[in-house]
């Protein structure tokens, strides 16, 4: 099964450098193809439903003719939820400050939805990780935003960056899910796909 997976071409429907890094480090033959889509979801969806909906939206943006016979398309979306509210990517410095102040001293949930698609089938799944932040000072929040500019990250932070070293007290679940791709679960799903 591993040999078959290593011979497949994986089309990653994401411009995320973190997702690209994780798939390349897994030793997979990847090609990056992205589509511009508006990441909106119905108001009645919650948590994992939102993440899966957005991953499927990205996967279905590709016409079946764009997926070669020997290829598998992987699309993913990661959301950050605090008290059942989805915290989006920050719109600027002040918005990043607002989001990180809300996360400070609290537990939140990071949910990634993943959709795997070939010419003949489609499979979606999700992974959830609980993340516990210490109380952050205003100085720590400002330093992080100014230094790392986390404007392309859900929840305004990257676990693999400075803030992950100083703010995260513990996690329950996959570290890589918080980076944006539950790579171990994806590997298992790709083996069985």
C-alpha cells in the first residue's frame, strides 16, 4: 500500500506553505494547484461541519477532468473555534490583537476538514485538537504580530512559531492539525483510498 501511495501524484489544492511542507516531508509526489474560491459557509453549520464543508468546497472547485487518472486531489481547511464561535484569519494588526486577546488564558479548538478526491471517488474527514493558551501580555501579543505577521492564519497564530513556544501550555490531539493538516490521519486515509 505504501509503495502505491508513493507512486501516486498528490494534487494539493492549497497555497499554504505549511501544508506543502508537511506533504513533502511525508515523501509524497505533490503538485500544487489552487483555485480562487470565496470561503463562505451556511450559518447553520457548526465546528467540524464548517471545516468539512470548506474542504469539500475547495475540492469541488476542480472539474473532474482536471484530476488525472493516477492522481489524488487533497483539499483542506482549518478553523479555530472559541466558545462555538469561528475565529477567522485576521484582517489586520488590530484584528490580530483582538483575536489573540480572546484566546489568551483560554482553551480553544482547532478543527481541520480534509477532502480527498479522485476521478471515481471522494472521502472527507476531520481532526480536532484542543489548545490551551497561557495568559498573554499585551507586549507578547504585539511582539508576535509585529514579528510574524500571522494574517494568513486562522486564529491569528501559527503553533510552529514563537507564540507556540511561549503561549501554548498543552494540546490534546494532533500538533500537525494545529499547523493546518492532520498529517498522520491523512496518511492513513490516503493508504486506504
